[in-house]
C-alpha cells in the first residue's frame, strides 16, 4: 500500500487529479482512495494507494480499511473528499474516522440538507435563499402526470445523483421541459424508473451563465480563502458536465456567496452555483459542501483552498492571503473538443484556445499521469496475453 516513507502528515484523497494536484503543488504527499488503475495512482504526488471500487457498497469495510491505514501513520492524515458519495460517507462515519483522520465538515443535518435537493429546497425557503421555485414529484408506474403549478419551461433533476437517472437522461444532469404537453409525454419514462425528482423553474440562458462562488470557512467561521468562476462549456451543451471553466472577478457573486455562507452558518469548503438571468439577477441552484475539480483551477489562479485546509488542520502557517487572478482557464480533453464542436466552434478556433489554456485536467508536463497510465495498462495487458499464451502452450504440451 505504501510506496515510500513520508515525513509529516499525509493527505488522504477520495478524488481525482484535480484534487491531488493542488495538494501536491503545495508540497503535500497524498494517499488516494480510488478504483484500481485510476490515473491518480500514477501521480508523482501519490505515495500510497488504497484501492476501492464503489462508494455506495460496503461502507463499513471502507471505514475499516481507512482506519487501518490512518492508525499506522506517524501523524493523523488529513482527509479530503470530492464527490457527494465521498462527502456523505465521511459525514455519516465522522466519529469513527475522526479517530484516525483530521477533516472539517459542516454539521450532519446541514450536510444532509445540502446534498438532498428536496431538503435543500425546504432549507432555502426557511432561510429565504434566492432559489428558483420548485416542486417534488414521485412518478410511479400507472400514475398520471401531476399538476406542477410552475411556469414552463422547467428543469427536472434527481434528488441525488444515482444510476437510475442515467437510464432517463443519459449523461445530462437534468432534463429541460419546454411545455406542459412535453411534460405529460415524458411522464411514462419518468414513471418507469420510479425516482424522487425535483421540478424547478428554468432560469433562461446558456450554461455559460452559471457562475460559482468557492470558499473555505475555518472553524472560527472566518473566510480563509475564496474565488469566483464561471462555466465556459459543458457537454452535453445543456444540463451537461463541465468541460471548460475560468476564474472571474465577479463582485456580486462573491458578495452574495459570503451572505449565504453566513446564513447557512457553514464551516469547511463549499461551492455555491448561481445562474444569472437575462436581467443580471443571480439565482442559487445548489450548495456543494465538498472539494471539487475547481480547486486545481483556483490553485493555478493563486488561491489554493485544499492547501489552506491542510495548513489549518495540521497547525502549519497558512499560505499568504491572495486574490485569485481572473481569466485563468481549465478544460478537460477530449470532452471539451466535443463540447466546442457541438456548439459550432471550429477546430481552428478551438485549438489556439486550448493551447493557451492554463490548466488541462490530468495533463501536466511535470506529472504526466495519462502517459504513465497508458504505459502501465499496456504492460499489464501484454503480461496477461503472455500468460494466456504460456498456459495454452502448456496445455497443448500436456
């Protein structure tokens, strides 16, 4: 499991290179909890690998494995978590994990309220947060479409991200529904999968009007680091996953983000997603109290939030306060090429853009994890083929 001895507390990362890299650039050695063969396994910043396939099964076993690892380290590692499943696991096992790890999280009820979209809507209404109007529904086989009492167009989202949603929407995070007629036509497909869903007023405009506030609030409730950003492209183009991002200097996003963090009495890290309507008003879409792929971009722009958390939890001096540079970009390949072409951006226009892009996910000359991944997988596949040939020859000789 351990590749080499490490001096000082290690970071234990449930996540990919977009979280490992900002820690590594801050001089922090990492252990990664990832599926076997994940590219993060081959990073020069990684000193230990804890292979784990699924964060939805055998969580007691996952906790046991982490505790075995944490308790044998010279100093308690700092635990980082990138996805909703990681966040919920750490939150629900916080007492056990706290025996061997350091981490910072909001209180349990707030974590549950923020991850579950229906509970978040209730919380938002109670605190008067600027969220779009919504309605919770539960389509079931044989049921008839409900009356929404919402203005069309609307978007439909799962309360939590899980596999049945993929059968309904493919790779889309949500489904846009333009009219009541279209909603009634969609109902049988929703009913066949029998999921709790949230229907929400759709804020007009493309995905590039989604802006975000990123923050780390320390144990005392003070903002230790923050920056703002916006989406450039997603794939699919509507309700898709981010393929290109950039930092911004949006004062209204930062101001509203600070106000909402204070209303939520939040501690730890968070990303607040807003959508700016045609009149310029900001509407809160969601609050994610976890680390995310934006942090590698923030570090490149001058605000390394994972490094700030690590310093606080290990008692080291924080990095000097900084303001993130606007216009620093991130993209992921080849997804962003596909996203660009799907929106009519020519290859000749996209190529100079990506060449000038400051951060490309998993592609860095000082840590070429994709090349190492390809090399190791090639060696592994060649070894398996050779083993099969030897076994076949042995059987024929016998």
